[in-house]
C-alpha cells in the first residue's frame, strides 16, 4: 500500500497527488511512469511521474479525471492509500545538450513536461517552454515552469490569458520566423502531440512525443500498448513511451485508444450509480 501525502485540485478536472513511494523516488528519471491500481479490484493505469523528492521518498502524479479510475484516485485524501504502484517503467527521455529546445505541454502534460524541462536545462540547453489550455482556469504550474525554463510562453484557446491559440501555433510561428530550434519535446493529449509533430515536420525539427496507448502490464508482456512507428510495431511501455512524432501512425493510435470507450463509459456509470446509492 502507498500512502497519499497530499491531494489537491490544480484546475477543474486536473488533480495532483503526492504519494510515498521511496523506491520509485530513488530511481525515477524524466519521462518515466508508474502503473497504479487504486484498489484491489481496480484496473491498472499508467501515469507519468511529474515530480519527485528522493530524500523524502515522495513522488507527484498529475492527472486528468477522465474515467472511473482517475475519478477514484482524485477522491483519495491525505492518509489514504493506493493499493499498488509499480515503477519506474518505460525508457527515460533522452537528455543531451541539443542547443535551443522547445518543451510543449498541454492538459496533464503541463505537469509531465516539468522534469524534462529541468533535465534539459541542467544539461545546458536553452529551454523555451510553451503551455496551452482551453482557458485560463485550466492552467497550472506556470510559475514552476517559468523558474525552470529560459522562457515560458502561455497560450489559451479562447485568449483569456497569454497568447490566443495553441502550442503548435507558437511553434509554427517561431520556425517560420527562422528561429533555430534543435528539438521539440511534447507531452499531453494525443491530438496536441500530433499537431506539434505536424508543425515541425516541414522544418525537419526532431519532435519527441510521449505516447499514451492503453497499457495493462507495462512490462512488454501483454502487447496491449502496441503502436506503429516508422512502419514497425513497438511496445510503448518498454520501447517508449517517447517516440519520434514524425514517424508515429497517429490514426491507428487514436483508434486503439478509443477501443473500449463503450465499456469504460458503462463501468463509470455503474460506479457512479453505486457511489450515489451508498
Ligand atoms: C505512459 C503513459 C503515461 C500517462 N501519463 C498520464 C499522466 O501523467 N496523467 C494523466 O492524466 N494521464 C496519463 N496517461 C493516460 C491515463 O493512463 C488514462 O487517462 C487513464 O488510464 C484513464 O483511466 P480511467 O479509468 O480514469 O478512464 P477510462 O474511462 O478507463 O479511460 C479513458 C481513456 O483513457 C485511456 N485509458 C484507459 N485505460 C487505460 C490504460 N490502462 N492505460 C492507458 N490508457 C488508458 C483510453 O484512451 C480511454 O479512452 C498516461 C498514459 C500512458 C500510456
Ligand atoms: S502494456 Fe503490455 S506490452 Fe505494454
């Protein structure tokens, strides 16, 4: 059992938990994730570790409440417990001194990009972070990202804060102006990462995305997380989750992500009915 230390709403439907997990906190590297089971009968879901404190043995997960498991997780209070937590899983993000890099985050990816930003900065890169949200109320960790980056650009879809638009608009603008960007790292929903990859494709700027197919074991055994990259089948849990965004077959990824939508909706409805009935 893994004790919840803090539980906090960062934005509507975006939740943060800090959890006692000393083994993970001692080994985790940027880009890696854990698989949690909220209770004994719960499903296994992967979540990126967005921050950690090795000395305290604590990790931070930031997640979007989209279905039954993430709703259950968001209800945990400090002192509560997560039944199982396995990690670190996946390959760490490749960190090197590239030059000027863009780190793009949207949705839960605003949290997930922070360790990558910190590591790239530490490796001597000039880091421009760009974050997006539909509106101002959905933004979080702006200050932490500003501190960790050389420059932070904030965008909102409705223009309620920062620049109006999305991260890929800013990336396109920078590249069209001739700014030299060595590499782009994008974290967030699949659509956003696809658009970032399309923005950089004409300029040949390598774009690393962190894919989020459905996973079960997270150790390369079940085949559930298979994705097509450069025409080859790869397992996101052991070969990724980072891949070259220009080579990902986005259409098949999205189709596979939605394969159980009906069952997921049913299970959420059943759980909500039970929870209300209690
Ligand atoms: C490597 C990796 C890292 C991730 N990191 C984060 C993160 O830091 N924060 C965050 O909010 N989300 C993250 N996700 C996505 C997260 O795992 C799903 O949102 C979560 O599983 C949804 O579960 P649910 O029961 O709440 O919703 P459900 O109603 O079960 O599912 C909603 C959607 O989530 C996806 N999903 C469902 N089950 C799984 C599963 N077992 N594995 C992967 N995706 C699933 C499906 O596309 C589905 O359509 C990550 C996914 C991967 C693969
Ligand atoms: S989750 Fe089973 S092989 Fe990746």
